[in-house]
C-alpha cells in the first residue's frame, strides 16, 4: 500500500467500489440477481409484493448508491449540477450504501 492510496482514501475506495457496484446493478437489471432485499421496512412493500417490483426498487437504490463513488472517480460527470445538489446526492447515496451494505451479494 502506498502513501498516495491512504492520502485521500475516499478516492482509492471509490476506484475500487464504483466499477463493482455498476456491474452488480447491471446484473440486477439483466435479471441475473438471484437474491434481493425483502424490503419489509419499506412502507409500501409486504411479503406479497411481486419480486419484479422489489427488483426494480433495488435497481433504483443501487443507482443512487453508485453516485457518490462515480462522483469521486469521474467528477466531470457532475459539472452540470450545482454543488449543493451534488452534495445531497452523494450524502443520500452513502446513506443508502451503508443501509444496504449487507445486501450486496448474490
């Protein structure tokens, strides 16, 4: 490990996490995810909610999770947004990432 990797660790972690989260979401979108969260803590979901509806919601959450890592790898993708909006998206994505971290498996 180099000093540069530790100097601003968020960039090192984002370089690792971003492409993997994107691939994970792609697998969900291609219906290659055998497991998704049950989302019983989400008000409009129940045990009877169709898998496809949960799968769509999971994909949306994954998209939001990707944003903070993409921002740190490709900040130019966010130049069209106001800094306040970027910060809100990054904060929301990190909260979702932390909440569903244990669900990132197949």
